[in-house]
C-alpha cells in the first residue's frame, strides 16, 4: 500500500535473487493521503541503499525510486520503460561490475545480515524529510557507510554476570542465544543480527550483556562450564 513499507531487506533480497534492477513507485512527496508520509521514508531508504550498493561494488543506478500520482499512467509507463532500458544497458548484476556470482552472493549476504543493525543505527537519520535534490546529495557519505560496516558492533554475555533468567533468549528474534534453565547464556555470533534487544531486556541488576565495538568478541564459555550452581 505504501512505499514507506519497502524495507532495505526487500531491495537486497531482490538483488540476491538475481534481479538486475529494483524500481519503487511512490506517491508524490508531500501529497500523502494519510499522515504517515511514508514516501519520504522510501526516498531516504533508497539513498541509504544506493550508498550501501556502492560500498559493495554494485552500480547504484540499479535502484530507483520515482514519485507520481495514481492518475499519471503516462508518467508511470515512461519511467518504467526508461528504467528497464537503462537497467538492460547496465547488464547482468554482478557480471557487469566484474564481481563473481559467489562474491556477489557473499557481499549481499553480509549486507542482509546487517540490515536490522543498520536500520537501528540510522533510525534517526531515516526519519528526515528531504525536501530538495540538494538535500539528497551527500546525505549519506561513503565514509559513513564504510564506518558502518567496519565498526559494526557485537553483543557479548559475560558468563560471570549471567543469572540465566532467560529473558534475552525469549526475546531474541532470530534464536541466536543458546541457553536454558540454570544455564549461562551464550550468543551465536553468526546468527546474531545485532538488533540490540538482548541488551535492552537483560535486567539492570544483572547487566550481563555488553556491546563490543571494533574489537574481537571473547570465545564462548565451553558447554560443560555453563551450568549455574545454587548460590552463584
Ligand atoms: S543482538 Fe541479541 S537479541 Fe538481537 S539478534 Fe543478537 S543476540 Fe539476538
Ligand atoms: S537476560 Fe541477562 S541474565 Fe538473563 S539470561 Fe540473558 S544474559 Fe543472562
């Protein structure tokens, strides 16, 4: 219903599925029928995705957003025809950029893995209503995006502090936390999508979870040492 519903995950999933281009059509900016103005969000999201595409070596012209009213069938036909023609000129995704299929799959997988984190880190910036082309230009910089990837955080449960209350394991959206009754909990770093939920729900009195930035995560405690004995 609304272009504001288009998530970066939809865009990168389409590319991962071999689509050569992604087109998003939204209502004219500032003419939202409701109060949400989700099309500004769509624009902002596209600008962010384009920078991420550059970061992983993809031509950002493979992604386009255009705004038009439902009465402008002629505009829709023109922009879609133009987009299809330009995408054909670009050639097959990855191949045209000199990236092998395997490498492209791996780069897209890394981006998709980090999308919840990226959305969280950029949430304030994503709310902005960019009113002019000048405001779009440079809204997200290459340095900012490079940093986003190089300084991605990790989450760690301190085995000395975890009291096995199980809150984090219950709330983790991707079942990345291994634990159970009476067991020190451990985060599976490969599964973790860095959503920050566990840090928010771990009771303050335990404070067992920390965010690690640009540093290695300590090895997980061995399975045989995870049982919490009474009094600990
Ligand atoms: S940050 Fe915590 S809750 Fe979120 S995915 Fe990672 S382990 Fe799960
Ligand atoms: S919420 Fe905190 S104390 Fe509870 S199991 Fe998770 S890490 Fe341990």
